C-alpha cells in the first residue's frame, strides 16, 4: 500500500523538501536522500575548505588531477553546457565571485564589494579544461576557479530523483530551494514566487511531471554606493549583466538544464532571451518576470503544465 511521506532538512545552502508516495514503507529513503545531499556538498561545494572542488581549484594548471567521480561527472556536464551556450553559462566564475566577497554561503556573508578586473577578462574556451575519462581526471589550462553553484544543486536534485526511482518510489517531488523535480501520476500545484513580494506567488501552475528551476537577481544581491550587484555573472563578460529580467522560471527535462537556462535568461533582455531559448533549447519553457512586474511566457509551457493561473 502506498504511503505518503515527507522530509524537510537544510542542505546545499537552502531548505530541501521531499515528499514521496513510498510503495515500500520499510524503505529508509529519508536517510538515503539526506546522506546523498550531504555527500554531494562535501564533494562539490566551493564554500567547503576540504571539498574536492576546493582542492581542484587550488591545484596547479597543466597537471593531471584525479578527482572524485561525482565531481568529474558534474564538472563534465557543466563544461558541456558552457560550450553549448558559448560560455554565457560559465563554471569558471569562482574567482570573480570570490573577489566580489562571495566566499561563503550567502546567508553567512560578511562584506561584498564591487569587483573590477584590472587585467581584463578572457572568456574561457573549449581548451580551458581537459577530461580523462579512464582515470576520472582533469587538467586545468587556466587559473580561474570553478563554481558549480546552481548547476551543481540542479544535478544533485536530478541524482536524488534517480536514487528514489531506483528504490521503487514512483511518485514524488524534490524541492531544493526552488530547484524541483516532480514525477508520478498525480497533479501538483506549484507556485512561482513573486520577486517583489515575500511569501507571495505571482503565478501558479499544475504539473504532474517535469523539472523546474528559478533564478532571481534580487535574492542574492547587495548595494554599494547606490549600485546593485548580484551573484549572476555573464560568462562572456565576467560582469553582472544588464537586463530587464528580474526572475526566470524554466521548465525542462532535467533540473540541471533548467538551472543553466534560467541563469542565462537573467542575463539577456527578456525578448532576446525568449528567442535565444527557442533557438538553443526549443523543448524548454519559461516564465519571465521583468522589472515592471510583467510576465512573459513561452507557448512551449504547454509541454509541461496542465493549467497555468496568473
């Protein structure tokens, strides 16, 4: 008999909520999921001094560096998306974020500041990192540090979903601070946060299966001398983008992909971003909120949602 079960815990710098219909009440899925997210964070967090990613960032260039298989897989995926998006999405922004003062999880931040790269910014290329699959090793060819932030969180949610499916959990939802995967036969109502009003929805949609991610330039932002800075970096310029987009919610087949797209849609002007989405990820869909509070929604949203309420 199916039994509805839920779990809420802190991890990945956010609140993680999981709800499943478990066909095996004896399955200790809660320990499985908590252990997975803790393990992923210990491997791939830029904020952990002892993480595998930190060790990689501190390693010299032009040296073969064996890394944990989990880090290898998510780094390879991130690099593939970087090349596919012509480095709009760029995992090599760790140095820039660190120099802006973003050296700890945002909730534990100390002092952020404006960052100007006096030496200029060079966009990474497909030759910036080499992969050696047989050894699960990489070789860096540039000194810029890697930040897996959003795509790492999205990838970890995708993996958690696969872990539960492998255990026979055929219906549920995982929500890691807005990075969500929904699966099964039952429809669920999901709220799209209002970026201008805390604890309010600007829209809602009904969905039974799909992946969702949201990026927002207001949540992780800070003001210096009357100017606003935020955590989203245009990988082609190394700077905060100038756009009329405040928030982008993306629906796609995987959370990691939705994460990448959502960040890029926050970099481009709204209409330009929609055209970019249609060209590069035609199966994905988005709900964009601009600075005037207007919603722009792609017709492709009908692939994922049963009903949309604005």
